[in-house]
C-alpha cells in the first residue's frame, strides 16, 4: 500500500511540475503582451500630445487670422465714406 501511495505522490509531483511549466510559459507570454501594449499605449499618448500641440498652434493661427479679418473689415467700413482703401 505504501508503494501505491508513493506512486500516486510521484504522479502528483509530475503533474504539478507540468502545471508549473505551463504557468511559467503563460506568465512569460502575458508579460510580453503587457510590454507590447504598454509600448503601443506610450506611442499613442505621444501622438495625442503631438496632435494637441498642432491643434493649439492652428487655433492660435486661426485667432490671428480672424483678428486680421476683423481689423480689415473695420478699416474698410471706416474707409467707405468715399475714400479709396488699398489692400
């Protein structure tokens, strides 16, 4: 009976070693996937910052152009009393 018990324990140990190997492989795979996702996320965050900066710059340019147009229209309106306004 002790021989039977010993064989059963050896089988259990072998099974646990197999499970440990599978878990280690899975852990490596999950760790690699996490690394890839973090790298992708970092790249995308950088792209978002670039786009936000570009948007800010475009907004500034748009504001300047809008102010220039408004100033030109004011000048044109004030000059519409018969005088010629040159561009």
